[in-house]
């Protein structure tokens, strides 16, 4: 919170107007603190431990036993990771759409309700998906269900906030026009608000699927299923050749998802709005 406030101050130069000495004093304090931090870390280990890194790299490039690997298990786990990202994101969208409308100031102008709703969004997205995954793994056990729930909870807060901001930034002229012909509250949302925010919602949803397909890999490292769990298992047994194979598999899958998402954005939204 204090870092956010400091950054907000620094983004506005008028704060330092007539106080040039204060700007230099703050910059000097920052650099002095960074110089102090340099003494807290043993950078000599970068050079002493570097030979171990090259040993691991050589092991990762040795694919002589590729025929003996369980390719079916690895590909199935990769598909499981993609399914986790998709299902978790779509579950979040189901809750984020109504919450986004409820959290928009121009839909429900009640200040207390708006404040409580936005703080709820902050609470959901304030914890990283990895922390939510640890909670759900503890509650539900190992497996992709914990990963789906972790993505859904954290992403609900993120998407609800984005959707609420999109609703607040609509063109009021369309709302006023449909109101002038006697449209009610639901009709205004359906015919004046939703057509304006729907492209934003689709774009954000597709981007979230892209992002969560990468995050789902990390969730697997704590037991939430998918390819991350297989990656963790192979790191523990020092199977570095298979680790390299899994990493390449993840990169290829993410690239395919990004390409598909871009195509869908162009088809559904159009190049101008994208």
C-alpha cells in the first residue's frame, strides 16, 4: 500500500514544483538504499555455482532415452493444464459478469455498496493464484479440481474489476437515447450498455485464458495437477532431459493458445477494436 502511494506521488510532477531539492533528496535516498542492498547478497555465488548450471544444461540436452519416456502421460497432463485454464477462466466469467455490473458506479450509484463491492474484488484478486491453489489443495486434495478453483476465485476478482471499469467508461449518449423512449433498467443494460462492453469482455476473457494457461503450469508445482505436477516430479528425480522436453511442450502449447486466441479476437471483435 505504501509503495502504491509513493508511486502515485512520483507520477505527478506537480508535487515537486518549487521543491527541486526534495526530488534530488528522494532520488539520493533511493540509490543509497539500493547500494545498501548490494551488501546483503553474496554475488560471488554466481561465479562459484555457475559450473553446476552448465552440468544441468548438458543433462537437459541429452535426449538419448527419449524413446523410453511416457509421452502419453506428458501430453495428457498438458491437455489437463489447458482444460484447467479454460474451465477456471470460464467459471470466473460466469460470476464476474454480474459482479462487474454491480460494481460499476453508473449502474448502482450507492457509494457504500460500491465501496464494499470493490473491496471484495480486491480481496479475491489480492491473493495470487498460487496461494489459492495451496488452500484448495489442502481442502480438496491433489488434482486439477484444486487448480480450477484457484484460477476461478482469483480470476473472478480480476475480471470483475475490469468489467466494472469497462461499464463505467461507456458512452452515456446511448443510454440517454434508449432511456428517452421509455426503456427500463434491464432494457438499458441489454441494449445500451452490453453492446458497448461486450467486445471488452470477450477480449479480456480470451487474454485471461492465455495467461492462465501459463499460470496453470505453476499451480501444478504445488499439487494442483496438470503438466506442472509432472515437471515437479521430474525435477525431484533429476530427470533433466525430460524437464527440457516438458518445458518445450509448455512453450509450444502456449504459442498455439496465443495464436488461437488472436484469431478468435479478430473474428469476434474485429481488428479495430482488438
